[in-house]
């Protein structure tokens, strides 16, 4: 998608997505490095309720927010839920399920994405198969609990067909799951106007099918909030006609359109029929900060003053040979800075679970068992800051890391094309340690046979070093002793590339505190 010269450009692909087929989490710490299968055994064996809201969460550097604080907050943080990628597609053990056999396998789905090296590079953190017939709903409930644990109080559900709103559809299932976990967890109705090809009759059908469900998000005046993605595909007059048609049937809508690019022309054209306006997101940096501030200014000077701010951690679309440069964690931190500085009315994290675009913040795993939890955990810190309006006090040291498993210039002989940046940026080949420290200390990073050190003060500190082959050794020293040691980190490969010959430009991430390395169990 070409960048527009004047306005936000979402870094989102051509909206016709290629999707083939369609307990509670516990946070634990591990002291020793574990191989992928051993790590997954830990995931399978742990059992019990979600950690108490008042307990210490070793994956966060702050006192964890209580579920009540998150769910009762008037500050809404929605994570975009892309239903084609649930925890499990087929309720099989992860080594034999659809993700492993098809989506992560270059030869999957009869070699459909062989030239791209496979459809995906990451998948949701798997869960053990269940005997219960409602296993899909139970897995959705796990995702909701995971979200609440990081300050997210709702999902923006991407609706791509009327079937998802019908009985037994994924939207209906999510609404029921939200009600089962906690009625205060809300679902923002977000029809995908690219997938629906601008069909407002389909939107009417979707709204009528779910209108009465209590888990849907409503405006303060009681109206149902409707926030279509890519709303610009439908003219303001056509939207007005649709809204009036629903009103004639007793269905009152608070229209909150979300645009791929929040251009001033859209603000001018759509404000009169809307309660607010929203933008998607772009993983480029520092764009998310400046664009969020610009978007807030445009919206608040209009007749639709509610501002929905879209943010995203990174972007990489293997199937399209395109990636965005997120500069490790910097793009995501800039995005949250924009949200906080603009005092956005609603935050829309794009996304929770879109693994085709690698914009997910949900805990993830690679084909070889490497985990990705850093963006998920980082969300807990910034969502708390946004919700309270006060930067959270650091209660204990936590180190996060963000890096790719190979250089952007690494060889990928198993792929048919070169992967390129979606718009002009400077590729980054670095390891970042993002430290949350109670007191000053020295960060050590050993990578590629070189040891780098940086003495830093208390607070949030970023330390980046050149990407080097091997398994990075990351530590924090204070008063002559190791205060935090990060183990089990993904291996970095030389410029000859991954052994599979497939490129992976995902930023993999994790965290550790004095208690050990953070792992998330999906029992």
C-alpha cells in the first residue's frame, strides 16, 4: 500500500485478506533454559485459576492492576480480535494441528505459499486439546483472561461475514465467552468493510443479529457503538441511510467509523453522522506518536470529538513479501506515548491476533518453539499508565528483549522473492534490552562474540546493540552481583539465514525478573 503524502498510512495490506480456514492462563517463572518441547510440557502441565489480581506479577515491573480496576475503568482499551487465528483451529496437540502442519509449514496447504516460505511465521501460544464440546468458547475465554491481565477491557471484533453474527458464528461465540468470563469485558462491533466489499446491507444484518447482546460495547447514552473498519469504503450518505434504516427499526447506533488513514477530508465528510472518528495504525516510528497527536487534533476540532487511537507493535506479512521497520520496541512505545499525550478517548490495539500481518500482541510461538511475549507484557505497563493518567511506579526489576532471529539481509534461498520494506525506512539489525529498574544498574548483552555494557539509572531504559549470531546472553548487574539473568532466548543466525532457508523478520521478545524467565501457561 502506497504511503499518502498528507495523512496517516496504516501499513495495512490490501484489505482482501488471505485466510484459508478458519481454563485460564497462568503466569509462571522458569529458572533454567528449556527446549521447545520441554517448554511446551510446562504449558500442558500447569493447572489452576488465573493469578490473583492482588498478587505480584513477575512479568510486569509494576503492581498488577486488579480485574476490577481494568474492567470498571471508563478508559477503554480494545484489542483487535481477528477470529481466523484462535488459540486452536482443530483442538489437536500442537505438533499435529493446523498451524504446525499447514500455516507454519512451507509445504502446507498443498504448497500454496511455498514461494513465501509458508503462510505464517508465528502462531498463538498453544493450549492442550480439550474433551469439552465447547472447546472453542473455552479457548476464547482464555484469551479474554489473558487480555484482562494486561489492562485490556475489550476486544474489537473483526466481522468479515454475516455468518459470524448468526447462531454458532464466531462473533456470537465471543459474545457468549465474554459474558461467561465477566460481563464488564466488552466487544466493540467492527464490521470489516473491505472483506464485506462495502455492503451496508450485510452490516444491517450483523447488527440486527447481535443488537440485544449485553456484552456489546455501548456509548454512554446507551446507543450501540458501531465502528466499521475501512469505513471510507462507504460514502457518508450511504452510512447515513443505513443508520436511519436501523433507527426506524428501533436500533439506535452511535457511529464511530475507523479509517485506514484519518485524512482531514474524512473528518470533514463523516463527522456530522458520527460520535467520534478513529484511525488504524502504522508500525513505523516515530510516526505513531506524531500521527496520533495529529489525529487527535483533527477529531477534537470536529463535530465528532471522540477519538479512537489505533496503535500497533510491528508489521510483517510473509505472504506478501513486505515488512515494516518497528525499531524493536520503539514503534510500540511511541504509539503509547501518542495515546497518553493526546489523552485518547479509546485505544484500539491493532491487533490481538492477526498473525498474517504479525501485528499480534497475544502470546505467540514460532514453528521451532520460540516464544513471543514481550509486546504482550509491555502492554500491561502502558495500558496502566493510560488508564490511570500517571506513569506507574516500578516495583521490581524486569528486563524485556526484542530482536529478530536473523538480519534483514539474511539469505532466504527457499523463498521466491526478496522481502522489502512497505515504505522507505532504515532496516534495523539490533538487539534491544528494555529495562525497567528500581535502582541504577549495568546491563550486559553478549551477542556475536562481543560483550556490550551500559550503566543506566533507575526507570525505563533502552539499550540497543548490533545483532550478532548465537544465543544472546542478557543480564543486569547491581552491587557486583547478577540481579536478573535472561535465559532461553531465541537463537540468532548468521547472514546465511535460518536452516530452513525461510526468512523470518518477526521481532521475537520475552522478559525476565529476579524470579526467573517469564513463561505463560495456557492450560
